C-alpha cells in the first residue's frame, strides 16, 4: 500500500501540526480543519490519528510549549 505524501507527513506529530495550520484558513473552525485531516488520515491508513479535537489540541499545545523554551 502506498500512502499519499500528505498522509505520510501526518504520521509525525509536527507534520500533522504543519498541515493543520495550512488547513485552518479553509475552514470556519479549528475543529473542522482537524476533522478534515483526521478523516483523511483514517481513510488512507484505516486508523484514527487522534481520538478527537480536544486530545489533538492538548497534544499540540504541549508540543508548542516545548518549542518556546
């Protein structure tokens, strides 16, 4: 099975974050942008990347706090 380059990027948390921020301007809410990426990942891999937006947001915020230090 060959995964699209975009989905391969989503495997790494920072890659998912990067795509998330690129997707945000195309949506009315952050959650909508997240759902688009998460479903794209699930359709390609058969697995869910994050269980829901809240779990993704928390993980993203923790990663961002480490980058600031």
